[in-house]
């Protein structure tokens, strides 16, 4: 298999065995397969394209600057490059979109290929199929090896046969394959991510309600999830969803719905709820610190959008941290994987980056946990109490054990875990979170 990227520097790194992203297990996997000659990296499309049974387009589809729609310029560029190299005499190639794309992209790629090579006939000399990916960062290999489903959008028996053969090893191990038309496959991806994002926003709203009703969102989520129609996953309340997929794909779904004159109220609201939640979390910290954070030192633990990745795209930290700094707080932050990358991110200007959770917490007035890395779960409450100057622990991922922290003399505030009470010392007479 040949992996091609136009970024020559990245390809050079990969050829040297350096993986430019943090993804558990990926380095070993690449090393093993490159070492065995099964995997090569190139900075341009080569002769393999003409001989390939399938060519996957897996380039980025960022949100366009001028709208919520996806930018297809990289996809189209890749498709044009493939079109130039197709050679039916050397074999019929299936062009497969793996990138998350708007509905209708497979058929527009087909047209693009024909425009570039009028002599080629779709469905005879080449095919275009859609095969969306559902990999989560941090568990991408496991998700690939044991997918809940493999969705393939095809037109014609040849593309179906090639994809069936390709995925047969996963299918044999029990992962179902589903074949559908191309537009449906494209839409399944956007609908899946929008639905999961909606589930997260739903539980976040319920967490707010739990706080006002003195209920516990963790138990509530367990109770909800036991209903098999709902299911237990993606019901963890937190500071809002981020990452390279949920926000972008929800935006893309709304853009497509608009284009087709369809209301997507639920998804639009999901996006709005999530955006405002990130701001509300900064306000929550301020309220819990007595309504003013100016001059106070806040330890931030974790800035990635979730653990086991170094990705900070759309992370809640990108809103919460700058807002705390704008309010006058002195932020010392630590992330197990992203501290180095984050230093150059303009939103984090003014942050003091430190080398450990302990260093961040030393002499801090409060600690705010933004990402549920395992190493934070295992922090000793006693040690935290020794390091911190103030008693406030704001756990926006419900990753810490309230009882341990309270026994160590700290004030614990989770998300949706009973009533959030501002510190009595600062807000006498109030027993409800003001925001
Ligand atoms: C997601 C999809 O899960 C995956 O199928 C798709 O291919 C790519 O997008 P990913 O972005 O890696 O994967 O992360 P995911 O684990 O889905 O989490 C997305 C965001 O939702 C994170 O910010 C996470 O913290 C948040 N989240 C998730 C919650 O706040 N609560 C939950 O219960 C689950």
C-alpha cells in the first residue's frame, strides 16, 4: 500500500518512522508494516495509481471561511491527480472517498474525472464509491480493526466487489458491512456525528438541570443508558464537545440542509448549545472563585479536546482559557501531550506552560480540569491539597473523586453532580450557582 501526501516534509518524517500525530499504537503499526515492505510513503501520486484496485481520498475537508459548508478543494485536487493517472488497460480503479464530504461528492468526483478524461466511462473504466470513516482519535486503531459497521456507498457491482474483498478480514471477525447508494453513505457519516453531538449537548443540558435539582447526572446517565433504545455511550456531561469532527460535521449538515431547503433545527440548536456552554464554563469558574479571578492563579489540567490525543482543534480550552485570562486570571497549564503544540496557539497567549500537573497546581488558587487524562484521575487528593494555595477544584469532566478531595479539605465542583455551590467564604448567603 502506498500513502501519498503533498506535504513532502510530512512524508519524509513518515519515511523515517516518525508519526506526526499522537495516536496510541500507530507508530508500532506503521513500523511493522513499513519494515515488512507492505507500506510505503510518497509525496506524489505514482504508477501505483493506474494499477490500484482502489484509491482512497482521505484529505481534509475543513469548514470554509465564508460559510458552514465543507471546503472540497483538497478532495477535488486529489481527484484530479488520480484522474490524470487512471489507465483502464492496467486495471479498473475504484476511487473511494474516505474524507467526510457533503452529499453528492461521489457523483461530482465522477463528473470531474470525466471532464478531465472524456475518454473514460464511469462504471466501466473506473468507479467512484463512498466509504466514510468513523474512527475516534485516541482509539483509531481499535475502531478500524473492530468497527461497529463498515458503510459503503457504491453504484455497480464492481465497486461493491472490490470493497467487499478489501474489508473481508474485518467482516469475517464480525463487523457488519452495509452497502447503500453513495448519497446515503455520505449522509450517514454526517448524521452519525450530528446525532452523537446532539446526545452530548443533551446530557450537558440535563447536567445543568441536575445541578439546580440537586440530582446526579452520572447516575442519571446510567439510568438513561440502561434503556437499550438510548444506550449508555456519549452521555458523559462535560464542558462541551470539540475536535475535528463533531463541530465541523454538524456545521456541514446544517449547510447541506439549508442548501436543500430543509430545516435542521435540532442540529443548529446543538451547535448553539455547545458554543454557549464553553463560555458558561469560564463564567462558572469565575463564579466559583467568588465572582472575580483577577490576579488569581488558576491551574488548568488538560487542553486537548479529549484524552489520548494531542489535538486541540475546537477544544473547550480554546474558549475557556482565553476568557479566564481576559478576566485577569494567571493561568498555569499542563497537558500530557499538547503542551508543546499549544505554546504556539495564539488563543493561549499569556498561558504559563509547565511540565507537570503538580507544577501547574503549586500555589494555585484553583484547579480546573478540562481533559480527563488518566494521569489526572490518579492524582492524590492529599498531594493536591498540599500543592494548592486555594481550595477550589473545578472538575469539568467528572474525572476526580469528590469524597477524597473533600476529605483532603478541598472544595469539589463537578458537572451535574448535585448543587454547585459557590465557595461560602466568598459568597455568603448564596447556595446556588449564579450563572
Ligand atoms: C468523533 C466520532 O466519534 C468518530 O466516529 C468520527 O469518525 C470522528 O469524530 P472524535 O472526534 O475522535 O470522534 O472524538 P469523540 O470521542 O467522538 O468525542 C468528541 C467530543 O465529544 C470530545 O470533545 C469529547 O470530549 C466529547 N464527548 C464525547 C463528551 O463530552 N461526552 C461524551 O459522552 C462523549
